[in-house]
C-alpha cells in the first residue's frame, strides 16, 4: 500500500472574498471544517500556509506544518507548485498527497475516505474531483511524487492546462470564492 498523506493549503488573504479561509462558517473558521474531517481518518496530515493564525490553529490540532515559501505567495500561484514544494519537505517514504481544499467546507467525509483509499490501493498517479458535468473542480486532488515531477512548473500556466488526472470523482460541494458561493454553500449544507 502506498503512503499517501493528507495536505491542506490555505493562504492568509484572498482577492475575491477577504480572509475567506478564516471566515466563520457555521460557527468556526472555514478551513477547520475539512481539517477536522481529515483528522477523523488519519493523523498523518500536513498544513501549508503563510498565515500565522491558521498555522497556530492547525498546529494545535496536531497537523505537521510546512510554512509557505515566499516565492509561492500571491493570488495566482498554481497549486501544483505548492504541492511540489510541500512534497520536497516531507519524508522520502511519502509516495504522494491527497489535498483537501480549505474552502469547500461541505465536502463529504465519505468522498475524502474514498479518494484516500483509491490513492493508497490503486496505481492511480493523480485523482481530481469534478462537478456533475465533469468540469475539473479540485476540492480533492491526489497526486504522487512521480506525477508531479512530470509537470511543467511554469507559474504563469494555470493548473487546468497542465494536469492529466487518471481518475475523477464527482463532488457536489461548493468551492467558496465569493459571497454568493458562501451563501449557496450554507444553503446546501442546511439541506443535507
């Protein structure tokens, strides 16, 4: 079985919705929802951020901290560059990561469990969530060291133009980028 660890990346500020990862969502900071779900599956969990408050909260929950490199700060930094940086700082026996997006707080726990098992037990090098129309979504993104080494790391190229997932999982959660998404996500979680 491959060693796949969980990872959440969360920047301190955001362009469209100010402090979105720390905004209160149903009583707690948005980024904490999926961290708590992930911790119910495994304690082998990493957190990457540039924000001292989020780093402190994640550290208190027992996550292993990888502070965001200065060269990877900004609004348009592709996630694959951050994943590569994180993998370089993890033990060599880690085969890959399952990234759980911080701003999809109504992500289903069973979908996280399923994605982790697929990455651990299959020869899948990359897994990504998509919406019901099969548009790449990314609330979960599993990738191995082997696959990340194959990708162009030019930061001016968007992830969607480079990545080639072997497997897609349909996800109905809301990826929150603005106040409209936030309200829609709250409505969705109240209907579950």
